[in-house]
């Protein structure tokens, strides 16, 4: 296979999703309080793309993570831990000079005013990823390639790598892109957050929050976000407690062959019992065919820690996409995967068994709206009615 400037000749693949990006060792506090006051920390892992890979592997998919870590003990821990989830880490490269990134955080939620995060990632092995040192054969080996905007913010070389990976090319897999705007990363970064819009427009499936679109691009509202992203086949606008709205339709023109087949899954399908709140609506889109707009309400969740939920949502949506499920069900699986993470302290957890999740996804709108999920809800022996709380 040729390098980044040429085409990609993909053979038949056994990988569902390849996730490329930075992963770091996370130090979690032993008790609440300021970082200055916490006496000890437990070790975990954190990284948007590796989180998605781990969640997909735990859900029964063949997932691979491509990244760059230091030739140090922290790099060993990352590769071994991610591999322990069933993720293929054979394409991870070790940097003999640069260290593995680490970070410390407080026990409070990210949205809380007292929340602190201390990153030690400048000059890390991950920040040295570039078109010259990433194994393209492995990167393009899956049905889906999942990327995030975090990588683009790490360095000029990382940004150039994202531009190469999202460029039109024959045989390109379906490219999934989570905007993942992190304001602190763009201060003094290789560009400004507007480049995330450029990258997103070159992808096939985009995840973006209403809040981050407003903060990064000054774009307000789901309809305006779709108007700014006319090229992707599917745009998932995350709306916090209001749920998510999916815009799906034909693209103005082909950018890749998507030989893996993930994009051929049905974009939408009517279901008996769907209410007006989740029923798709068709709207015309400039330069393409009619859009199908599918709003899906969020679940009520008793949150333990609001970390990793966005990555879990993307994993749930991708999992259901690979299975060819309707758009509404893809979003519901995303909500359920996010709820599994929201009800545990860390970024990763065992997802609900597939048949358990499928039973919940199949509920009618009224029953879905009555669900409230708390710690332990993923237990496989719980029927849908046992998950509900008054």
C-alpha cells in the first residue's frame, strides 16, 4: 500500500473499527478535594479514541487502537490495559525518546467549578504522530476509521496527519469524527478550533455537541450545525439532557468507496409505535438529497461521574451502525452505552449485554421516557421494568 499521498488498496478486513489517537495514563484521586490536598492516586487510562476502541471491543466488535507511546513503564501499562479489553494494539508504535503522557484530576465532575486537571503531555510520544510515522496499512484496515479533534490540537504534525487521514482517496473506509473540542488544547496550539470544522466536513459520520459547536465555531443550534456540515452522510448533534438529533442523507458527491460496507447500513427505518418525538422528518439539503432528521430524547441517569460519556456514546452509535440498525436505535444504543459509563467512577466499564441493551432499545417512546438508570443497571439479569425507578 502506498503512503499518505497515494491511494489505499485495502484487502478484505477482519477489523470493524480502527481508532487512532492519544491515550494517557490517568491518576485518579483517592478522595475528593484539591489536587494539593489529595494524599494518593490510583492509576487508570484515558483517551477518547482508545476509550471508544475498548468500549467497542467489550461490546463484541473487532476493534484496533493505533497510537504512539513512550518506551517506558507508562507506555507498557497503556498497551497492556487497552489490549486487556480485547483491543488489537499491534499497530501502536513506541517512541524511544519522548515519554508517555500522563494527567491527574480531582474527583469532582468536569463541569464543577472545583474540578482540576493537570496534564503532562507536552512533548509526549503521541504529540509526535505524523504522516511520516503512522502505519497507514493498519490505519485503513477496518470498516470504520474513528478519529477525534483532540489529535488535531496536539501539534502541527498531528494536525497534518488528521488532514491526510480525512482526505478523499480510493478505498477509504467510512471515517467517523468526534469533534471533541478541548479549549485548553488550542491555546498556543497549531491552529485555531475553526480547523475542526474543516476536518469534520471531510468525514462521513460526525459527532458534535451543540455547546462545543457554539464555543469553537460560533454556530448555534442543530439546524445551523447541519448547514455548516453539508458533506457528511450523518451528523449527530448531541444536545445534553435534551438528547441527540441525527441528520442523515445522501452526500453531494462520493469521497471514498467505503468498501467496508458500514455506510450501507440503513439510514432510517420506521418502527411501529414510534411517537412524534422520535419520528424522522425529511428536509431538503443544499447540494444533496433530502435529509432525514431524527431526534431521540436522552435517558434519566443517576450520574456517578461525568467522564467518558461522550466516547461511550460514540461507541454505542458505531456499534449499532455496524449492526445495520435504524438511526433511532443507533442513538438509543449510544445513550445506553453512555449511561453505563456515567454510573461508574471511571472512563470505562463493562457495557450492558447486547440482548439486554436491545430489549431496552426496543421499548416504545413512553416506556423509554420512564427509564431511569442508576449504578448496577447493566446487570444482565435485569429486565427492562426492573431498571425503572419511580
